[in-house]
C-alpha cells in the first residue's frame, strides 16, 4: 500500500476512497504497531477496524468498540527478559503497547530508531526508567 518512500500515493488514496464509496470495507492489517499505522488510517479517512501487532490488537482507532480484541504478554515476562539480557545475549529488548514504546538500549548505533518508526529515542522510552529501576 505504501510507496518506496513509505508514503501513500495519490493514486492509492483515490483508489481506496473509490472502493470505500462503493460500500467495501477497507481495513488496515499490519504487523506494525498502532502508532505507526494511525497516520495512514487518518490520511485515508477510514472509520473501519484496524489490526495491528500481527493480529494481537483489533480495534477502531480512537473509539470504543464492542468487538475490540487486545492480546498482551504479561509485563513480568518482559521484565524477566530485561533482567536476563546478558544471559540471552540481547543487544536490546523492546516492548510496546498501542502508543507506548520502551527499549533497554537507547544507543542509536545498536538500535536504529527508524526501525521503530521514530526519529530518536527519548530518555522516558527506556525500559529501565519505565520499570522504575
């Protein structure tokens, strides 16, 4: 759906609007996080469900929806991995929920922020600061 610059082309936007006008439901389904898909959803002027995180979040953005589904991993598993990062030889461990994103190593030579759809890591995005360590 996105072009080589990770943007929606005018052709794509027009096509999706025409399809929607004919009564078809256009649903963004992506393995990407909600925060990385929301702008495209808004740009397409959708009001349909969105599926994010490889299916673990099904929702209508910025609305309450009776069919919303959210599957999450217990935070204790993430915190256990953080404590064992040396043992599992992880360069970094990242966790995310909807619009919240945390990472153990904010060194941009280790983890490129652009892989996560952001320009840079802010101190409050550190798992150690989020976990109260």
